[in-house]
C-alpha cells in the first residue's frame, strides 16, 4: 500500500512549505516539496529534507514519563568528538531510565489534574502558567484546544513576546496590519534590500525570486551586522552597527525628502504626518547617522538615492532588526520608507515583514477567551514569556506553582538562561512538558508527555511569508503513545470535568470553525476545497476588482494570478486609514509620535562607562530552527556549533587565535566557545548560535548572556542588544 499525502511544514518559518509525504505500508518513506505550491515550488530546506530522521529518531519521546531522578541534565550523557563537535548524545528512553519511569496516560492525566486541583485550591487558578511558542504554527496545534483549556481553567495568560512583538508593534504603528509584498512579486523588483533578513538561512524560498530579479538586472543590497550567506552573495553588503537601524532609516528619509525624491502624490493621499516627518528627519543628516551606524555618509546618500529612484524597489525586512532595545522604533522607521517613495503602487514594490494578518481565521471560536469568565470574574493576569526567569524566582501573587510547557523549549530559548534554570529547579514547581524529544526543558519536568509530529496529526496551516492557506493531512498513525496538542488538552479538559461543548469538537469541526470567520479573503475556501487542492491562495479577487488594482498590468505568465497590492490605494488599517508617519497612539504612550533613534543601553553608544566592550549577536543557526533539529545527527552534520565568531582585531588584542577556546561572559553568565576569526563580523561585534544547552560546553545556552530587558514597543525580547567580554579560556 503506497500513498502520497499532502502536508504543510508547521515549523516557525515564514515559508510554510507545501510538503508531500510518501507512505508505504503505514510508514513514511519519503518527504519532498510540493512542486505545485506557487511559492515554495517543490524544494525543502536542508533540515526538513531530513525529516524522516526526526520522525523516526530513536530519541523520540514515545510514552508518558514520570521523573524518578533529580531535576537537571544527567552528567555523562554528553560526549564530544575530538574536533569539538557534539555527537548525538541525547539520552534515549533506555539510557534515561534512571531519571524516568514510564507511566500510562491515565496515570499521567490523573496526576496532572490532581496537582492542578490542589494548586488551584491553595493558590488560585492563576498559579498555573501555560508556556508555549513556535513548535508548530498549525492553526489547531498552535493555539486552539490548549487556549480553551487554560481559559476555562482561569490560568495565567502568557504574553507571547519572545519573537516578533516589537516588530509587530512597529509595523502596525504605520500600517495598522501585518501585511506586505507577496514573495512572488520580488521577481519584478529592480532594487531589493534584505534588511536584517537572513534569506538563505531563514527564508530560503524567497531566494529563487530574487535570483530571477537579478537575472533581469536587479540589485540586491543586504543590511546586516553579520556577513550572512545572503550578504556574501549580495551586490552590495552594508554592515551596520547592531541596533542602529532607526538612525539609518531616518537618515535615508533625510536624503530622500531633502532631495525631493519622495512621492508627493502618494504621501498627500495616503499618509498622515508627512510634514512632521519632514521636520524630524532634519535631525538625521548622513554625517550624524554615520557615527552611530558605522556606515559612511556617502553610502547612506547613495543607498537612499538608489532606493528611491530605481523602480520598483522592495524591502524584505525580517525580524533581526527588532530584537534590539529600540526594535519597535527601528521597524517603524523602516516601515515608513515604501510609503514615502510610493512603492506600494508598483508590482514588485513595497515591503514584506509578515503576511500573517491576511489569514483571519475565527480566532475567538478557536481559543474561546470568553471561557475565562467561567473560572474568574475578570481577565486572568498576563505574564510576559520573556521574563520567565524573573517570574519563577520572585514573589508574585499568586506565585507560579505549575508550569505547562508545550511547543517550546524555554530552558534553551529564553533570555537570562541561568535565572530560568534556577526557577525550573525549584522543588515546589510542578512542571509538565509535552514534547517530541527529551529537550533542555524536559530535564526539569516532573512529567513528560509524548507529542506527535506533523506527520502524525492533521492541521490547517497559515503562513507569515506568503498568502496560501494549506491543509496538512495526517500521513501516519502516531508513534508509540504520542498525542497531538489538541488531543492532550481535550483529554485534560475531560479529566477536569469541563463540560463545555467546545472540548468535544472534532479536528474537522475545528477546522470548519476556524474557516468560518466571515473574512472576505477566506470566502470560498472550505475544508473540502483545501483537502482537494492542498493549498489555496487567499481570495483577493473581489478586493482586486473593487479597488481597481492594476492586476492586469502584471507582466503575464501562464496561470499567474493578478498581483495583490495591499496598500496601492491606501487601505491602511490604522485609526486614520492612512500610513501613519505621525501616530497619536504612540504619543499617548510617551513615545516619539514620528520616530527616533535611541542608542540601546547595551551597545557601543549606550553608556560611556560600559563594563563589557563587545556587542554580542546571539543568532539562530542556518540549519536548525531555533533549538529544533539540534539533536538530529544528520542535521548536526550540516551545522558547525560551539563557535564564537569574532573580528581579527578583537581577537589579536586579546591574544586569541582562530580555534582557541575562549570564555565569553558578562554580569549574567558565561560560556566556553571556540574562537572563529572568519570575517563574518565587524570590529566590536561577536556572534554565536542558539543551541541546546545540554549539547553545549558546561550545559550552557548562549542565552546565559542575554537579558530579560524588554524592547521599546511590544515588550519583546532583546536578544541582539547584549554586551559581553571575551578572554582566552584557561585550558
Ligand atoms: N534556518 C532557520 N530558519 C529560521 C529560524 C532558525 O532558527 N533557523 N527561525 C525562524 C524564526 S523563529 C524566525 S522569527 C525567523 C527569523 O528570521 P530573521 O528575521 O531572518 O531572523 P534573525 O536570524 O533573528 O535575524 C536576521 C538577521 O538580522 C541580523 N541582525 C541582528 N541584529 C541586527 C541589527 O541590529 N540590524 C540589522 N540590520 N540586522 C541585524 C542578524 O545578524 C541576522 O542575520 O526565521 C525563522 N526561520
Ligand atoms: N539567543 C537567542 N534566543 C532566541 C532566539 C534567537 O535568535 N537567539 N530566537 C527567539 C525566537 S525568534 C523564537 S521564535 C524563540 C523560539 O522558541 P521555541 O518556540 O521554544 O523554539 P524551539 O527551540 O524550536 O522549541 C520548540 C519545541 O516545540 C517542540 N514541538 C514541535 N512540535 C510540537 C507539537 O506539535 N507539540 C508539542 N507539544 N511540542 C512540539 C519541538 O520539539 C521543540 O522542542 O526562541 C527565541 N530565542
Ligand atoms: S522549515 Fe521553512 S523552509 Fe524548511 S520546510 Fe519548513 S517551511 Fe520550508
Ligand atoms: Mo521567531
């Protein structure tokens, strides 16, 4: 029996690839990209191409487990190959026997609900904290039954800020909505700026469209403090000092407006506050901006001129820029650029940071926030996920007594790692982790529950990098006793005696519920149609007709849909309906209503007396996905880990040579890494990659160095505003 099943990659990646899984006699034997998907076009990234190794890994969690050993990683489980690269040394279920005892689902659910009841009685419902993020972005397994359960329980709410909240706040302060240029349109662009966008590493399906554009003469400019593979291929690579992008964008607008290169018609019809912006950017002449950004004034002028005059020009802004203290304002300032030059009118113009808010599923019906009323007479308190370390270690009313982790690995990904670990070690904290693997976080769990992968459950898949909704079918039966997030929270609700109808909704009914939102862009997109077609482009047709957008003017290609230009005729979703270059809402928050550059405190311009001289970029690995895939041997082969990349001049003054072990440290923590002097960073900047702590020297995550400080807007994490010092390690 052989069949091919259509699925969609649910990992936290803008591409949301169309996937085909071949199943023979119940076992998946092949994974490939779906060639019919108009954006992801039949190829997968290198890590997901190896997905069979992940699904059938001997290291999968397959059964519910109860801790019988002490919390924390078990020494001796790790080993290093002679060249310093960790081998796959994750405890298998057999090896980890001393730490764990296999239990039944009934025992696990009984124990969890008994503990939850006791904690609720003594400390109140909000002593329970759910903790989840991007394990799967499936509409159901990402946020549906889980939310219903925690809302009905009256648990604390989690503010999911660890990734994109600053950028979202910045972008929406200008557009009112997270929409942007379709990736397919990049092939029509003539000037492409990849701004804090590691396209080869994190968004690889955009690359072929850029290649096509360059074949027709487009220029690719990359603005990044780290010389990524994308930067290495660029026509012009502009290294920038970390956290100074707001200054660069304001400096570019200084030049554009000063030289009358802006689109006066577009601005007068569709923007609010142009005069205030004109005044504001006078404070940012290129010479001044050069001092902050490290970019020569002439280059700033050239960049501004080329960007405004080469048409169409487009910006791929990604999330790197908003992981700095001033990340909200930086995103805001960059987001103004296409409105100032009017490039929203052109196919292949505009800007893309995220397309996610085009998918208006019926979120309230999926998540049922109204259920909170059954447990509390008010909204439950909100805890910022970035501050987990602080929250677990300080007195709160009520204290957090139970943590339920799923879709996340906070013991590696959360800032201020040492504080997080200190909190997770608390003997009085009851921790449940629903996982596919024995991660850094399961090392601190009291109970581990086995989770399905996307091969093993059905889901509806949105995207934050394109405009296709997809059906991800279940390809194989769950391995061992794995259950999906939907089924785990359904079972917990039943055990808690929650009788609300929504806990009995089937997966197909939930998909129907999700699609039934009344949003015009979902009109005509039913479960049946998604099951038949795999992927469906959002229904922009009515929109295109009514707005009279120039779909017909697109260079034609067989079967190509008319281009979607979200803001060609304005249509911003701000309070004024215009692109808000001046924002009353920001003013009310005490922020600059136009935009400004404030040097991050943890940066070279932050404080004259700074105690740690180097700026750290604690980046993602090109071949892992945050910390997912880090334990899969065939994926480990592709990524060199344990490195601290530094500039030759910083290495020399510290007597460090390429390949030396170094100690990187600041007031929060320290780590041992191997120096790599390879020209990827400028003087004053060092870079390291996110990884599992237990696969790293000293069981440390690079987040031992990062801080819980929040961004200027959106209360997001500041992984890229970190000061450190580096020294040669004592052998
Ligand atoms: N292979 C792979 N793909 C991924 C992920 C992964 O871990 N690995 N993660 C996924 C997730 S969760 C997300 S959110 C997306 C994120 O995708 P991106 O937004 O591309 O995320 P980052 O890698 O954080 O940052 C992009 C680039 O910004 C640069 N950068 C850092 N600070 C600054 C700065 O101050 N100014 C400028 N101009 N650039 C700066 C970084 O060096 C990096 O090269 O990718 C997703 N895709
Ligand atoms: N230093 C530093 N830290 C960072 C970042 C950085 O660039 N640098 N990036 C930040 C960003 S942008 C993000 S988005 C966060 C990501 O933070 P997380 O979302 O926590 O990311 P992962 O490390 O990929 O962990 C996801 C976990 O979910 C599990 N999982 C996958 N599918 C399922 C499922 O269906 N059910 C259940 N129960 N579990 C599942 C996976 O096995 C994996 O262990 O990290 C942040 N942390
Ligand atoms: S991780 Fe991203 S690029 Fe890789 S298969 Fe999934 S969606 Fe595609
Ligand atoms: Mo992210």
